[in-house]
C-alpha cells in the first residue's frame, strides 16, 4: 500500500524534505511548482528514511500517562516539574502549576498557560527586536501552530506559536528574527540568509539547535 503523506509547497522553500509533523503525519515539503508525481515517487523510494523519522518522532513525544505530578516539561529551554494545584495555572520558580485532571484536560490547561506566557514575553520581545533593527511590523499574534514556530504574512503581520515558550530565549529570538527578516526579504533566497546572519550571528547553528530541540521536545503536540 502506498505511503500516505501531506503534500505542501512553499515559494520560500529551496529544497524538498520529508518530516513527521506533531500530529504524527508524514509531510512532503517542496518548493512551489514541485510536481506531485515526483513527490509520490520519492516517498515510495524512501521507506528507510521514513522509518527513521517515525522512530525519532515516537521517541520525542511524551506519553499521555507521563503528564502526572512531577513530570518534566520544557519552559524557556529549562526542564521544570509539572505540579498539580487547586489554585489554578501558573509558572513559578519551582514549577508549572495546573489543576489535576485527565490527560487531555491537563494538555488543554498547559496550552492555555503557555499561550498566556507567550503573549506576555514573546510579543513584547518581537517589538523590541523590530525596533532595534528598524523593521516595521503591522501586528503580532500568538497561535497554536504545531508544524512551524512562526510565520510572516505579506500584509506585514507576524504569527508566533506558543510552543516557542518551550525554547531557550536564544532560539525564540532566532525565530523572531527569522520572521522579521521576511519583512524585508519575503523568501529564503541567499540574500535572506545573509541578512539573517547579519542581525543574528550564528543563525545557522541556532537553526540546527532549534531542529534538534524540536526533535526531542514534542511534549505538548
């Protein structure tokens, strides 16, 4: 039986790639105009690669049963304990507090909490970096995207995923700067990457760190 996959094209993408998204689905990412028939052929010839991707995904995702009192979560790059509380949701020095409930209830409460933290920290940080580099932004929103950390629209608005609050500040800054550079270069051309490196020294290394972090931290997917 042919391998099922989601086919996505993006005019800013330079190369084709396979990945497992946070829902556990296989995706084929390709530049605009890439033939679907070629993607189907490549997927059919990539069984071993897909198998490795699935194993990495399965190793990264936190089992639902592990969302118990004391479970380790990521917050701003640090591993902090999940603690059950009757006083509502909060991020404190000694842990992340949420009311006890079913696995799905805990995930929902954590998502709300992380989103609140993202609005408190990431949005002001984006405006701070935009001002620092003299880049105009028409608006910033926080979403729940599970397959990309951020996105920039042609109208000048930027959307960030609350999941960035799991990352260390240097990595969330990288994502923010990446999207800000798209305000100047709406593509992934050589000029784009040079400008990103200029305002974010070590960008390539940070990009690899982010990919590695994404591989191991699908805690709230």
